[in-house]
């Protein structure tokens, strides 16, 4: 297993981790400058953060500082209740691919969506199998486009507690079933993002990481599961503060030949987003070196 | 599929559902009287509620009203950090079997436990595989005793969001693997409790219900998954208020020959526990007849 203790070489910061500083929105341009000052050379930005300062601005900074993107967050949200909704999602996803290409991201991360309407609090129907069919169809269409742009798509299985409103792909096994169906040749164009927060509990995790193999392990995300967890979405822990055996999971991923970045992605309304981003980034670096 | 619309014959009320009335603790004796007044003939009580009024008192009421118990909540919590802790859990679980026998319950429900210390906020270790080994050993020991008392044990796979602190058996597949290992002959002494709240998201749910078959389907619990869910533990919804297609899951269970009760189990600090228990029980009856 790689030694992370001496450098930031394999550290990536998902920019949602410092989306807020002292409770206030922090522009992506400031986040990038703060990362560069700390010799963090890899980031994974969110589309809304990019849009807020402009794609061209971000692209210029990425080139200026020779930054890498471990991923781009995010495409997906495929299921919809109407044909127009499906078409809008498809168009938006193609645009996400274009942006990922402009920023030279390693992959576009897919949070595939759940029951239409559920994220707004009122699901249009309860047929999760149908939503899953729409996800499969949506990825199939997007994959055709993404391949033409040479942008790999990384399906991120989300924790089952998000099955209704955010992603109805909820285990690595299920994500790999989709990969097998849509890219049986393991071309590298379609794979998975393994986020320890979403999959740590899975009794089949090691087995499915082995099944994925190097060609399908496109991204590795870290944070920690707190006990208690006070909010389903925004109470993620800093690595080392929770119960996830992160080094063990990393060892499984690296045993398959994964040599990519370890991307820190923490949503934390009450804790980390209340601190100054300098402290958060410094802590990310320290924990990356000591407990990942 | 059975027609629930005309009677309470297949309705069971898990007494945690009316643990509080208008925010105040409601004694199990009052709960039982309120159920009997509404022609609810089946309950599933919790041990702490039984202990609060006395096992003999509850036993007398059960016999007086000819009540049935769809289950008894709960045994489990097997993992521990010390030999003494393991032994204490084993002794407590044997006592739970004895109480279930005294009340003539259909089964003892097992919430198997997670990482030692996690429920109190500080896990002693992060080795969930070890916790799972301890669960297997604990069930094996308890099964020997429970068989001698003719009390079936129902492993309840809990939603993965409880993997750290409440139960490290998190899918029906995983629970059935334990059943296969400890009771390969499918004697009926060991099976599962299928709670829609915990398993509704699982893409392998139908397949695993079919795998379970009648001999291992010992209990069926209902409530609903709300969007948004505001608390990991105590924000369960009333059937019909969330996104779970309950009739579909019931159809899968009944297709295997399950003819047991449909047990309503709702934990709801901010909503249902704030209402008068009369309204809650009346709503359980109405929803049991209309949307389960």
C-alpha cells in the first residue's frame, strides 16, 4: 500500500469540503488559491461552484497552477416523470461531460438520482425498479456521448439512506452489474467511484472491490461515519473521527492496482463548514497523512 | 394476497409505536387496554416496556384478553469488547427467550448489535468483520437454548445506516447467509424479520425474499420512509406517508406462503409520539386496511 505519510501527492480535496468557511459560502477561486498555497495539487469541484465563478475562470486557474481533477461532481439524476424531464437530464449530463473535458477531469462522477420528485419532498411514484430502469437507460445514452469525448463515467453507489431522493444505485455490486451490462468489455469508459462513507457497511465490499478490478475503480473518496450521525446528508466526519477502517478499504482498492487519488469529501453543516477553511484544509492534509 | 381492508385480523401493533402519547410515556398496560378496545388482538411489546409494568402483569393481561404476540422485541446486541461483556449479553438473551416464552410470542426478534461502544458514541474498535463474527457466535449459542424452549429466533437485518451502532447485519442476503450457516435444515428455529423500513431500498429484496421462503419468514414489519427523513432513528413514517411500495413487498412475502401478521412499528419523536395514542392507533388501523 502506498505511503501517504510524507506528502500530498495522492491527496485530492473535493471542493464541497470547504464549500463554506465560518458558515459563509467560499468561492471556488478562493478554494483553489487556498489549496495551491498548501501544495494540494488535486481537486474535485462541484458544478454549482464552477458555475458561480465561471467555467472559463476555473479552467484558467486549473491550467495556471497545473491542477489535476480527480473527478468532476457531478452528472446523473436520470429518473424523471416526463419525457421532457428525461430529455432535460440528458442534455444537462452531456453538458457536464463537456465541462469535465474542459477541466481535464479524470472522470465525471454520477449520482444517478432516485424517485422523481422525492428530493423536493414529494415522490411522484414509489416504483424504485422503474427509476432503476431509467438510470440504466440514462447511463447508456450518456456513455455513448462520453466515450466520444474520452471522458470516463464513474457511477457512485450512494448509501441506501439516499435511495429515495438521491441515488437508487446503493451497493457496489449493483453499480458493477450496471457496468457489466453497459460495458462488458471493461473498456475503462465506465466504472465506479468508491466512497467509503457510502459502502463501508457492506458485507460484500471486499468481494465487490475485487470484482471491480483496476479498470473499473475510477475514484476513491474518503471521510468518516460518526456515531451518532445527526443528519442524513450533512454530518460527515473527518477521517479518523468515526468508525470506518479507511486504511483497510484503501488496501483492498490498491490491491486491485488502483493508484489514483484519495479524495476528501466532507459535508458538515454544523462542524467543518463552521470552521475557517484554512483549518479544514490543514486538517485534511494531516489526516490524509496519518489515518487514510 | 390477503385482503386487509375489512378487518384487523392480520394487524399487529408494535408497542413502540405508542410508546409515548402526547410526548409522555404511556405504560404498556394502557397500551394493551387501548388496543383491546379497538379490536387489535396482536401486539409486539418491547422488553423495557414489559419490565416497567412487570412481566407477570403483562402475562396476565395477554391471557385475559387472549392476545397474540407477533414477536417480542428484542434480543441481540451480541458484540462486546470483553469476555464479561459477551457473557452478559448471552445471559440477557437467554432471559429474553424466557420472557418471550412466558408471553407465548411467535418469535424473539434479534437486533444483533454493531461495534462495541458505538451506541454510546465511542466505538472500541473499527473491525466490523469481527463484530459480525461475534454476532454469528452469539446467535449460535442462543439458538441452542432457544430451540430447547421452542422459541424461534428472527434476525432483523437493519438498515445500513445502523451498521455502526445497532446491527451489523444489514441486508436480507446477509441474514439468510447466517441462517444457512446455523440452521441449514431450515427447521424453523431460525429465520428473519422483514421490516420494510430496513430493506425497501435493496435491489435484491425480491430475490432474497424468495430465497428465504416460508420457513424463514418469521415476521413482517411495516411503516414508511419519509422524504426528507429528519432523524436517523426516530423519524419513521406512517404507512402511506412515504415512498415504500408496501403492498408490493407484502405480495412478495405472501407469495412465499407467509400468512403471519403485519406489524406496525413506528418510532417518531416529533410527529406520532406527540399525538394522542388513540389517534395513532386509529390511524394504524385505517392505514393497515387501506395502504398495506
